[in-house]
C-alpha cells in the first residue's frame, strides 16, 4: 500500500474527482479518498495522463471540501475476498456486507475485472436447464452457459419472473439446484425486500449470493457491482466447480450510470447520449458467462433490462441483443389480460435452444413441437386480426379452431402460477393437448409418428 497521500484535487463533478500532478498512477488502481470529516471513500482510477488523473469515487463526491480532501493510491486493482462461506450472504456493490454479519475474511482475493480466458478454452453451451416455465422450457429453452436476457417494460413483472427462475432453475437428473449470484442495481427498497423474502421463504437463500444497490444509493456504485458479482460467479463456477446462475437486474440502470459518468468525463456522446463504447462495455460483462473445457462448473446468465417507452430498438436492448444468445420479451398486452408470465412469443427466441433439447436432453419431439407451436400461434394471431375486422362468426371452421387455439395457448400454456413448477414432460404433454385442438392436416412441422403417438384430434369444429 502506498504511504503517500495527495491533496491535489482540482475539481469534483458527478462522482468523479479530478487531480493534477500525480506521477506513476496506473489505470484501474484502487484509491482511498479521505474527506474533511475523516470519512473514507473508495475509488478507482479510470483515466490517467501526465497532466490529469481521473478518479471514480464509488460513494459519490457529495460534500467534498477539495482543500481538505486527501487521496491515497494503493497500487493495486479493485478486488473482493472470496470463500465458500460467501453463499447466503448479502453485499453492497463494493462487496461490503449489508446483512448485519461480519465482513468476509479470506486469503483469496480476486480482481473484479476478472481474468482473461483463452477463447479456445471455452466449451460450447449445452445441456438443458429446466426453469419450470412452459414459455421458456418449451419454446425458448435455456442451456448451461448461455446468456438469455429478459426485455421488459416499466411496470411489468420482470422481478417476479426473475425470482421464479432463481427458485426453480435446475438441471434435470441432478438433485442439487444452482448456486445463484443475484445482482440488483438501482432497485427500490420494496423490490430489494421482495427478493430477500422470496428467496428466504422458498429456502434457496442459502444458495444465493446477493449484491444490492438501492435506487437512493450512489449511481457510480452500479458500475462496479456487476463486475463484483461476476467475479464471485467465476470463483463459484471455476474454483468450486458449481453450476452458477447469474441474474442481473436492471441493466438499464447500469447503462444510465455509465452515461452519467461518461458525460461527467466529457466523452463524446452517441445514440441517446450513451457513450460510443456502450457496446464494448456491455460485452465485457455479458461475455464473462459460459463454460470452460475440462471444468465441471458453468456460468449461465439471465440479465434483466427495462426498455424505455417499451422500445426494443433503444440502444440498451438493441446492443444486448447483438451480444447475447436470444431474448425473452415481456408483453404489456398479455400482462393487461392477467397472463403471467406475459412472455411475448413471436419476438422471443433462444439461439442455443437446438443444442440443448431433443432425445438426449428432453424428449425426441421437443424441437418439432416447438416449431409447430410457433407456426400455429403465428397463424392464430393472423386469424385473430381477421376476426377483429369481419367478426368471428364469418370465419371458416378451421380458422375458428385456430382462434380457440390462440386463447388456450395464452391462458393455459404461457400463463401459469408463480408457484407452479412444470417439468419439461408436463410442458410437452400440454403442448400436444393444445395442438389437438387443430386438425392434423394443419400440423406440418411434426412427423407422422408424432401425430400417431401424441395427437388426439376429435373434430371439434367442421372444416370448410
């Protein structure tokens, strides 16, 4: 640790401290800022040159008296302590306890920025993860090592959905549940309590590490929080060989904090004021998920982000979609109908689904049933639009079957209770029950053997 303290602060703005005339400072070095009252604040060097050193003060720069502010550069990166005892704990964005228990003491400390991984050492994400949610398991399957974000709108139940995935996610055939790293950025006090109580009541809290930053706490802390959470996930996965599920909410709050800091730094803004490096910054976070060859553990990531004005083309969901392997999009229309989870099926997808389903993982008909559900629901939505114009009574018998299918699909397949944990077999059987509302000649994406084995058409309506 450096023995020198400097009193050379020239300005403080937006959580940033500007210092002149400090030699030999490394980018990313950890800093301790001591204010006039003796309070210590954590910081990190985010820009350095011969003329100026720029420090990101994680607790903010409010009430700093520059004439009486002392800064010590520690000549070390920002790191956090790690041990198996970290499970069941709650921390703030800096890795400090906020559960009333003592700090974590360990000889193991890891840089929050992570260690580089040789791309050739990565293993391809495979192995089906059962979430117990039919809209996910049946149509947008999650596989081990995947990044599958949830795109939501303000006021939609993304927190409830994320909590249910945490409670229910497991690998079929294995008794143990995932170790969960839950990172919450800029959440309200009531949301933070909801997550704590939900995990405690369901008994999964002992397998969860929580990192919480509340809405009224410094925004700059949100920039370090996901990195601290992912460093913890890497330790659990690649040192302790655990399967780890990382849930991060809300990445929009993270991106807004990044924009705030970038503006204070004077960076040139790009789309909607976000810095031009937003893509690479998000990629640094998302790409820490995955699997490594010859390691049992894995990191599967489910980031949650709210879309401003429900705009899926907004820079945050737009760039996230390029980096991750699919998305679950929540629908305000379905939510207004009382459907939970309100997963909007047409724009949702999982690009790695095909590698984690089928005979070896779920059931031999899974891929074909999924394709047929998508095709049938797409046609049913067209029929529903037609019925809104000419009236349902003017539809053909086949179209009326599709109209009945759409209603049943949304209210029986997509919708389910928050405490309902469906197995993949139950989900596939329910899919065939709904497809049996349609005549077999309309089901072109399944095989004749599938129809003979699972389809039970009773001619509910006369086709014309």
